[in-house]
């Protein structure tokens, strides 16, 4: 009889764990990423060059509330400054 209680407790614990797993996975904060190689290749800087900055570039994708965004030219990088600049700055 004690073997059934142990097995029952195991299945109950496993069921609870499987139920809570998506909550833990989807509620953790996303980690920011930078693509250092592409940044270097495109001479990215986090400050504007004259009137040229990421917010006026067609390749810039605005981010969430923190102000940082992404760039279509620099894949896998979601820490692009709206005031940044690179040699691929484009308004057309």
C-alpha cells in the first residue's frame, strides 16, 4: 500500500510540475542580445552622426519602453540605440 502512495505522490508532483513549467518559461525576463561582429562591420556607434541617427533610418525597428530597438541590417541585435548610427543609415 505504501508503494501506491509513493507512486500517486510522484504522479501528482509531476502533473503539478508540468502545469507550472510554461508559466516559469514564459514569465522570465528576455535577455538582450548584441551582434558584435555586424556592429563592427557597419561601424555602429551609439551616438548620432550629424543629423543621422537610427530613429530616422528606415532599417530601425523601435523597441519597447526601454527605448532600445532593433535593426533590420544587424540581425539578432535588440540593443540598438535610437540615437545610434551606422554606415548603412538609410532614409529612402
